[in-house]
C-alpha cells in the first residue's frame, strides 16, 4: 500500500504556560515573540514547509489573540497603505493563510497534551496527522524539522517522533525513548516512558514536540487514562501503539530552543537575532562589550 502524504497538522495551544507567568496571565505563551515573530508563526512556517494544508489549533479560553493574529487586520492594512509603509505591509503577508485552511477547536479544560490532541479528532479524521508544539522552537532553516520527519515517513510509514539527546540529569522532564535498532538518525522505538524518575530513563533520547501519528492514537486517547501529573499524556497513548504499528524516532540535527522555559526563550531571541542582518550587528556589539 502506498503511503499518502500528511496534510493535517494539530497545534496544541491550550496550555496555561505557568512557567512563563506573569507574561502568560493575559497573553498566550505561543504569542511570545522571538525577535519579531510569535512562536506560533515559526511552527506554522515549519508545517507549511512540510506540505501541510490544514492547520488545526486546539485553543482555550483567553487565547483569542491567536485567532486574531492569523486574521486580516483591515484597519491596520488600510492605515499602512495610506501612509505608503510597504515594508511594514510586507511583514503581514506571512500571517495570511488562505481562508478555510485554519480550524480552531476549544480544549475546555487543561487536561494535558494527550487530551488537547484528542480534542482535534473530528477534524483529523482517519488519516495520519502531524502534531507540533509551538513552544518548542526547532531551528533548522535549511531543512525544517517536520519536513525531514515527513521525508522519513514517506519511506517508513507508521509513527515518527522527533528526538534529541539530552543530559542524563534532564531526562525526568521529557518523554524518553527506549531504543531498538539504530540506522543513522533513525531509531526504532521499542517503548516510551513519560517523565521517568531520576536514574531510571531507558536512554537519553527525549521527544521534543514534533510527531507524525496514525489516527489510531485517537482511539487510545479516547479511553481518557490519566498519567504523570494526573494529565492525559500523549506519550502514554503513543506507548500503547508500539508493537502494533511501526514506530521510529528521528534525531533532530538543528538547534532546539525550549521556549516554554524563560532561559530557553531568552537564548532563542539572542541566537536568532544574531543571525539577522537588521538587528544582529547591534546585539553582537552589545554582547562583545559585556564583561562575562
Ligand atoms: P506544557 O507542558 O509546556 O504545558 O505543554 P503548558 O501549560 O503550556 O506550560 P507550563 O508547563 O504550565 O509552563 C506542552 C504543549 O501542550 C499544550 C501547550 O499549549 C504546549 O503547546 N497543552 C498542554 C495543551 O494544549 N493543553 C494542555 O492541557 C496541556
């Protein structure tokens, strides 16, 4: 049977972002800017680069700014046009997605990442789909993460998750892979453990917020089993599928910033600013002048 390209991506953006309070009291975490673009824009760009056509956002109360961001800001466009501000107008272009390609679903309680994904089940239907966590900024402009995963998916089928080796002392924060056979950057997944207790992790390969999944994961999530933190965990649902379906991890080769964490977000801003022609020189000059 030939493998069909993945056309739907789910962006779970219903979390409360408690690690980023007070900023997230009145602003969704996914709208935090890295230089001048919100985190969500980076994730959407990555999905589009992988050929995704339908974008499903699982939002929550207080996340209206996310919908406004991808809407047409008519008054702003009119006022920039009247003032001849063409460069500023051009920056709005990437926020314009063809009508009908974006779907918004509400997660009515923050019951966990698995629950957020399950909320998208009627839109996803019975095809394979991608999941992108926008607070994980996977930076690899020459070869975006989801595109690399999708290329692997077209050969291997089944389920593919993006992983990175993390220090042993950080493994308790992640979903960790129990590795099977390795072939270059591809590792067979023989089990998955969500947030293993310190010293018990089966490897240092951590899931970093990008997934291509078969629709059967929705059937497992529908059982509503609670896991770590009394939340419905995506990792637990994926773990139940191993053995019934092919399951692989692809090691990410770019730079990953955990922007749900304050230090990760600040670092992402510095790193991406340094790459830019407009703001890079000023940031570099300031950094050089510091006595670290
Ligand atoms: P996090 O584990 O980072 O949780 O979620 P959080 O609530 O966003 O942030 P903290 O830990 O309180 O600071 C990972 C991803 O899963 C989504 C989040 O929006 C984020 O993209 N998520 C999490 C949901 O959509 N719903 C949930 O119930 C939990």
